[in-house]
C-alpha cells in the first residue's frame, strides 16, 4: 500500500506492507498536514515511520471515525486519571511520530484510539478533530467558562480551532492573524473584533516571541495565558506583563480525558456544532500521491494555506 514517509528530508509516497496484527484497521479518508509535521520533517523525526497524526476514515465494519493518535500505558496513575498525555509511555506511542501514522491507505490502531464521528460529520473533514482536541484540552486546563473574553494570537489551524471552541463555549473570541486568508477564515467563523480592552484568556497559537509578548500585553491583570503553540526555538516569557499582572501561564500538550469524556470526543462534537469550520479552514486538498506538493503548499502560509489535507 501507499504511505508518506520522510525520504532525504522530504515527504515522499513509498510502498510499504499492508499493516497487520492486533488492533482496528482504519482506511484513511483524510489526513491533515500539521505545522509540527513541517518542522519535524526538517529535523528527520519521522524516519522510519509513516507521517500523520491528524486523520480520519472508515473501519472495516463501516464506522466513520477520527483517531486519537496517542496512547499511554493505560495502567499508571496518570492514565487512570485521564492524563495519559503525560504518561512517559505516550512518547513512544504517537501516531505519525513514534509509530506509523495516518498518511497511508490504511493504518492499524488500538480500539480505544477511535473517536466516533457524530451524525453529519464527513470523514473528509474529520482530520480537524485533532487540532480541535488540542484547543478543547487547553481551554479545559485554563478553566474556560461562558461569558469570558478570549483573544487568540495566531490564525493557523490551531488558532482557528481555538476560535471555534471559544465561540461554542459562549465566549466573545477575537483573533489576531498575520495573513489575509487567516483573517478571512476567522471572520467567516464569527470572530469578534480585536480591541484594546484586556482579555480574560489569551491564547498563543503562533509560538513566536512576538506572539508571547502580545498575548501577555492583551491579558487582564490576573488573567490567563494559554500556550497551545509549539516553541521550536525555545520559550521566553515577557517578564514585565507576566509578573506585574501576576498572569497564570497554562502550558497545554495534546489531549486527555475529563471524567468519562475524552477531549477528542468533545472536539468531534465541536466540529458537528460548527459545520462552517471545514470550508473556512481547509484551504487545500490533495490526493495522497501528491504528498510532496501538499507539504510544500502547507509551508507557504503567505500564499493562503491554513489546513492542507491529503485524501485517498
């Protein structure tokens, strides 16, 4: 079968054996190119695994599912409490990073990694469940409540997902985006005007020093900075605003479970509740065989790419 792997520092479609063994077979329908995929490709993280941690498809028995791409040991205190994203074993079991991911015709996953899709959610769009899960988890840690004022710094797919989650929770949510396509997407998703008034929660979805500075500046005294970005060049907090305002800084990694509800299940519900999200955020779709072109497109935000998706 076909799979996208790192070959000489680029994304290439190669022939690999059809997966076998224990688990549930998922026939991939959509797999998103994440910004972290672009960075990790440059660093050679993927070898020898198939890329892709944002994916959805069909099981052999016809169920439409997204896939939660992480799995902890299942037995430690962290896993039992729902914090399996913090389990040390999880690092060895992340689809698309430390095991084969979803940019392939098929992938085998554990049954507890399946996320059933609500009625009406197209698996062609359900690769968005994963970035929505990132936003759901972060806002859960930050204590998001309806009526809060929220600002999001960064208009990529994580920033747009944060906008969708914030609005679904009943919060006035604004977005500061760098590129025209990102601003247009935020407008289509009902973003509030960005004002100079302070915000209860400010999300950094960009991962740059300037974004952190802006996030801290826009927080109210005693407010919350929620870090949803990846900081590939390190993390430096702006001293004056963080300390003088006594801001709470909330780092967030992946997703977990709160009680009986997984963050990824809540994310699938958000996707169902915001049917305009795929059209606003998925700017490019490519067949699996065009993976190299898809990655090049995803790497060109100035040309209008937000979420680039591979499809079978």
